[in-house]
C-alpha cells in the first residue's frame, strides 16, 4: 500500500511539472503579442510592422510543424525526460537571445528557436499518456488544455504590463520562468517511457512523412481527418476575436483585452473541471460530438450577434466546445501502442502547427472579403465546417476504433 501511494505521489508531482511546462510554453508564445508591434516598429520601422508581425507568427508555427515529430520520435527512443530538459534549457537561452536582439534578423532567429523548443508539447502529451490509465486520459488532456488556456490568459497580461516598462522585459521574464522550470524538472521529473523503441529511424523526423504514415493505420486515418477539421475551426475565434470585436462592435482595446482574458479563463476552467467528468460520463465519441455542437452553436450566435455585450454571453458555449479536442485525443491515443505514443502525439502536434500556419490567414482573409457586406458570414462558415467531420467520424473505419 505504501509503495502504491509513493508511486501516486511521484506521478502527481511529475504531472504538475509537465503542466507547468505546457503553461510556460503558452505564456512564452502569447506574451509577445502585446509587445511585438512596438518592438517591430523599433527594429523594422512602422511601414513593415504588419508584414513582419504575420511572418513571425507563421515562422513560429512552421517550426512547430517541422520539429514536433522530431522531438516526439527522439522521446520514443531516448526517453521523455532528456528531451523535455533540453527543450526547457533551449527555451530559456532563446528568450535571452530575443531580449538582447540588436536587429530584426536576430528576432527571427529567436522565434525560430522558440518554435523548435515549443514543439516539446508533443513530448509532454506523450508523457501524460505514459503515466495516465486509459480511463483518465481525457481528463489529463483536459488539464493540459487548461494549462495552455491559463498561459494564454497570463501571457498577454505579463507582456502588456512589463512592456509598459521595457519592450525587452517580457523576454527576460520568460527566460527566468523557463530556467526555474528547468531546475524543478531536473530535480523532480522521473522518466515515464518504459517501452522505448530500440532504434532511431530518420524517416520519423520528416513531418510530411509522419502524416503519410497515418495511411497505414485504417481506424486512425478518419479520426485524424476529424482532428484536422476541429483544429482548423478552432483557428477562427483565435484569429478573429479581437479584430471582429473592434470592427463589428467598436470595442476599445481594454474591452477587447478583457474579452480575450475571459475567453481564456472560461476555457481553462472548463478544461480543468468539466472535460474529465463529462467525457467520462458521455464517452469519448459522444463527448466529441457534444463539444462540436456547443462550438457550432456559439459560432452561429456570433454570426447574428449585433451588440458588443453578446459575445460575452456566448463565451460559455465556446468553453463547453473545448470538450472536443481532449475527447478526440483520447480516441486517437487508443489506436496506438505505448511504444509509439510519442510518434503519434508528434504527428498530431505537427498537423496542428501546419493548420496554425494557414488557418489565421484564411480566417482573416475571409473576414476582410465579407466584413462590409455580411460580417458574420465567416462564423456561419466555421460552424458548417463541423459538418465535414461527421462522415469521417461515422465512417466504417472510424467505427472500428
């Protein structure tokens, strides 16, 4: 009995460290949003700010796409712990580099390195899969989503507050946080991967070949298609929320920032306290459907909302919509044995990053094309996209899952 309790304590401590790592990934990614335009004006001039802002976001997502399968495969072969420690050390050094960046080129180098180290999310997901019994995985994935959601609330607040004092200060804060997390992980994070692959296959490092290999797993392929649809739709509120609110309802920067903080906070609460119990009650597939239904209804209501207070009232629907991805991740994880969880999670993270490159560009372009004639049109299209997932989810191959 004593040994069982000791093991539970070790697992809980390890999960705390993993969640802290994911939270810091989100903080580091999002704290640059408030300060990046000002820093770009300083380094590139006002005329080039918009171009470089979009390019830096795309570079980050591209690096995550390319390196998520690399880190996932390395963790399958050498273990989760050394890969996570290396990522934390690299992230701390990278933020120091960006804090000291003397010109625009160094800022790009910093965002490249930040995207590479941020790709460790796939390793963190594999770690959680290693230490979580199958019935608890959806709950654990929900807690991961809560950590990321909290990071996206805290990050802009830190960036905006410290940016008032110095545009470089937020990077220093991120470096310090990653360094502290590195020390904590070094001292207390045990290795979770007890079924390591015997050799390292270079082909697993190719993000595109990782996507191609999914065709060899018939029940997995339609579920990955569903994941792609859900991930693409999830780009819409992330890309348009502030832009739509300011142009459609005349939100001030304060109201827009408050709405984004409320969005992230409700999402985090839902992921931490609602996802696990609700998915356990409904099952993974019905939990996925409930999440898509809530999200879709929220999109439709956003499309018809005419007053600035209405999006705040719709936010709880989007929070419940957060059920979809954890439930879907649990469905996907059941299709792969323990030795290949890192590879699967790396591939999923790569797909998410690939969609993250194109999704914001598509969403903002669609809104720009219709904002004068029918500004809510983009929300209706997002809701309709969920219908594409249903034939995949109920296909014969998916029913074998």
